C-alpha cells in the first residue's frame, strides 16, 4: 500500500508539475505580447497602480501639450497670375505722350508660332512696329533683359538703340529719327506705364 501511495503522490506531483509548466509557458506567451512593466525598488516590486496613470488615461491637452502636435497650416490664398500688358496696349499708352502715328502688329512675323519641340526662350509674346519704336513683349522681365543683352551683342544687330522696360524690349532704328534723350524718355515712360519696380 505504501508503494501505491508513493506512486499516487509521484503521479500527482508529475501532473501538478506538468500543469504548472504548461501554465508558465502559456503565461510567458501572453506576456511576450504585452510590454513588460517596469519594476522599481530593491525587491523588484511593481509600482502601485495609483503611482502611474493607466494606459487608457490621457492627460488633458491643457495640462501637457503633445510636442508632436503642430497647428494645422492655414491654406494660402491662391491668386491667378495677372495677365501681362501686350505690345499693343503699351503702344496705345505711349501714343498719349509721343507722336506715334503709324503702327502695325508684327507678332506673326517677329514672334512666330513656336513648335513645342523648338521652344525658344527668347520668343516674344507680341510685337508692334511704329514709326518711332518697335516694341516686343516677353513672358517676364528677366527674359526681356536677357533678350536685350543678346540683341545688343548680336553681330546682325542693325538697331540704333535697344532698351528693356519690365517685360518689354524697345528697339529703335535709324529711320525712327529719335535722339538718345528722346529714346531714354520713351523707355522711362514705358517703365512707368507698366509699373516696373
């Protein structure tokens, strides 16, 4: 009978130990899915639940603002690019102060219709020829300034004078008959009309 009692005790211990091992293994897997809690103190005791906020508690925004939160950017108003004055418009304005009698739109001859493959940076957008000055408009003041410099340095240049006024280039030839002072005055008037900075 003693043998049976020993077997029963050993069998029970074996069952109990196996159950404890299985339980420990399952608990280990569950704990691996969760973050381990920090242990404070020399005995390895966990801090009391009242010391730290629970994971579901959030501090109010007034107490602790989050450093990662940024104010939403306000959308900037989009403005359509304003339409630039054409050569015809500038000539019409110049006629008020200068004796421009004859004028002709030469946009087709001078500017031409550019192919997409043959885009030219210095291609004008409009051009007018008058008895006193030729006016060509470009896409921007920077392009007009570069076009003026390119024309002045060109070996084929037959102009008496070339000046830029914002996005315009003013070209005077010999037959226009204006002296340097009159040309400068017209260029300055063009800058005022267009509103150059």
